[in-house]
C-alpha cells in the first residue's frame, strides 16, 4: 500500500489515505492458497466496494463515497458489524419509512428493505427528503457576513461518515466562493473540475480557497474513528481556537492532537499536528515520529500529488 503510514507504539494509521493506491485484488488467493492467508474472489469484490462507496449501477454516478484506506480494523464493534447482524433489518433505514410507509418493513411489498435499488428507488427518496434533510448548501454568505466562523473536523478512519463526504462539502464551499463561479465567467466549469480534484493552484480556485478559509476551516484527523477512538491522535480541543477567531479575529492554524495510552489521560503515547485542509502534516526527517514538533504542515497533500511519498 502506497501512502503516508506512520507507526505508533500501539498501531498504524495513514496520514493521507487518498494517496494510498491499494488494490485488494493483490491479496486474492491463487494456486493452493486458502483463507485466511489470502482473500477469496468474493472477499476481494467486497473490499473493492468498501473503498468505492455507493454507486448507481446504471449511470455510474457516485452516491456516497466509500471508506478510506486505513480504516480497516479487526474490531467488529468499531464498524457496528455485530450490532447490524443482530438487527432484523438494515441500520438507519428509518427515513425510508417516511417515503414508503410501514410497508417498507414488509418483505412482500413492492419496495422494501430487502429489494431497495439505488437507480430505481433513490429518486423517490430524494424527492421527498432532500429538501428537509440535506445539509449540503454551499451558500454560507449570510453566516459569513454576520461574523460566523466554522471549524469542521473529520476522522480519516470514520466508520459512519465517509471522510470524502466532508471534503466534498468543503470543496463545494471553495467552488461557490471562487470568483468565476460567483460571476458566471467562462471558466466556471474548469473551476468546478479543479475543486472537485483538489487542485488549488489556479487563480480563481486559489481565490475561492482563501475566501473560504476566511470563515471556514477543515481539519482531517488521521487514524480517528467516528468522533473519537482509533489508532491515531484522537484527543484535541478546537473551542479556544474558535472563540479566539470569533472574538479577536485570529484565524486558527494547526492544532496539536494527542494519542493517550489506552486512550486515557494522562500518559501520552504520541502527538501530531492537525493541519488546516488542504495542508497535511509531513515528517521533517528528524526527531521522534511520536512528537508533533517533528512535523510541519505543508502544501501538496491532495490525492493527485504524484510527488515523493514520505513513506512507502
């Protein structure tokens, strides 16, 4: 697996999972090999779907991003697998009852939890629930003009909210804030493509990014599960930085995150800076990799940066 993998004393995690170019097919059983030494063809397909996310099988449109490389774990409780196996139907399918009524829980009905199809059935869900439930609008103009300041954070190993989903929302803010998008100039399409691919080098995209950073900042937390836990540095505080930003106009920079031994203070296992997206933490080449002081927040950490990797 290519990527920026850092080893802590109690585990491993990826600093920037989108630079990992791992194909689970390399683990498929060949010859006389059998699981668990390798993966069956069905298991390979499962893992490919795990990384790919939910895709419309007819149009190829990505509905929901997949899990990030590095989020794999042997702890079944982390992914809620044991809980899901005990339930009579899929977890979090409650909103679909709003669309299809109580018959959604009956396997004999035309549309139910056993035969729901993305291409056929999702449009009906969006028609009824998108407006009241989706929080995806990139237009935060009123919020910004009233002095609002927004800090978002996301665990790279989150098992509930896909990390790329949060990045996609932040990028939608950058696109909306880009001059060419606001004025509908001819290069709007290119700006949209650049932002979607995390290319922040163009003048209009760079201007959009700077405007977005004036009121909103995103921090990606390596190795953290949903809102906490995981093998990475998962203890940090953003409230003082947010307060200073709102009250004194001081934009937040990097924030030090801590990994405690057994996730319980006070014994510190390691520290690491959380950088303002799209910057990432990169090892300086000297000092302990368990010390935040050995890392710097640098540009060029997006998924299409083909420069040298910190580690293989």
